C-alpha cells in the first residue's frame, strides 16, 4: 500500500500523541470523516492495528511490570496457538511476542499488583500451561518511549 502525506501524518501523530479525531482532523486539514476513513483503511491493510489508548497500570495498582521469557518443549503452530489461547485467559498478560535469537520462544509482558500476585501468575497459571519448560523474569525498572515514527515514515 502506498502512503500519501496524510497517511504518514496520521501515523506519526497517533504513534506519539493521545488525540481525538476532531483534533487530528484539524491538525492535518482533513474532514473528520476523511480521517476516519483513512484510519480504517490503514487498519484494514494492517499498516496499523486498532487505535488503542495506553493504560497506566501502575495508577490502577499494578506496581510490577515484567518481561517474562517463556520456553516451550514443542515448536509447532498448534502448540504456539494453544499457548497463546491460554495466555488470553490471564488478564495480567498485556502482550506476547514470538521471538527468535533467544533461549526463549516467547517474551510475555505481564503486570502484577505485587510480588505475591506475580508469583501466583507465574507459578499457578503461566507455569501450568502445557509444554512450558522454562520461565525467566526481567522486571522493568523504568520505561522510555523512544519511538520516533517520523524518521521511519520518511523512508516509506
């Protein structure tokens, strides 16, 4: 899909700011309906996923943010699908990435209220999923948003 300057502006603004359609339409000088159509087109063509708002989990009482490396004993589509299906039933799991170049198969992003809550999530839920053979936790100390979409979009 070829991106024009409006599509690039939409992507750049939405990747860096929490903005509503009216404000976005004013910023790029397009009607609200046109901006809405363009966003829908970007989503339909898998250029972007649904527009979502970042949630501050810490303000909701989830003080731990963990990147969990998960290794599975089997490496096939069915096993991966079943693993992801099980993860979807754990509300504290906020994201999952199938990775290569690691000793793990997945990196799973998890939030927890405290260490006791995380221990339950790790040992009683994720650790009990079929074919999970190893779990390694890394605790996020601080998150930095360093993504600069405009530099990347200039190469498209």
